[in-house]
């Protein structure tokens, strides 16, 4: 299994979109509002890869995981972390987050930040086990109740040395 950074030579947008939609399918009907993944297109993914730092995991020529990273003032935002259901439970999510940590270190950023839906308590537990702490509860526009939590993982000073 290899993790590669997306660049202009990447052309497998249809496969990447299918990966994200498949990985996020279990959320359909479970979270409100619906996942922003449902609004993605091959074109918007290509644009996202142009403005963010995208990575894909490939095994036997098949895309099995991905994540997108966006530098912010004090952290690196981790978005669209996705692993195909049949590839889950093998440490791929951790490997993708290690890529995020290495990217944050190279950029001199002290933390990773992500958001996960309030309903997805199993995700809260997994990210907690991986060193993330809940830092805020927030609501999407138009919602009076909490719809997602923000989680952060502080990186050690040693991890940030370039």
C-alpha cells in the first residue's frame, strides 16, 4: 500500500469520488444536515486538490483511502478522511493521519484539526484514541443544536522539527 500526494498528473477523479461516497455512505440518513460529500463532483474534487493538499492510498492499483489537508493559521485542517469499508480496520486511517502529521511538521504547524458529526460517536472515540481531544461543539448554519464537534491533536515540538 502506497500513499501519494495528488498533483497535476492525477486523473482518477471518478474513482476518488466513488471512494469518498462509498466511505461516507453509512452516514446517509444518520446525520443532519447531510454530508457535504454528497455535493462533490469530479470537477470540485480536482479544484479541491488544487487549493488543498490531497493524498490517496493505493493498494493493488485501487484507490482505498484519501484525505485532504488545508493549512490554517495555527493548525492543519484534516478533511475528507475516507477509507473504503473493506479496507477499514487495517491501520490505514492512522497511516493517513501520520501523513497529515508529517505535512503539519513540514509546515511548522503545531496541531491537526478536524470536524466530525455529533451523531458519529464511534468517530469521536477513534479520533480520541488517536490523540485528538474535543475542543468545541458547533452548529451548521440554520441549526439551533450542535451538529458537529471540532477535535484537535497537538503535535510534539520534536514532530514539528523540519
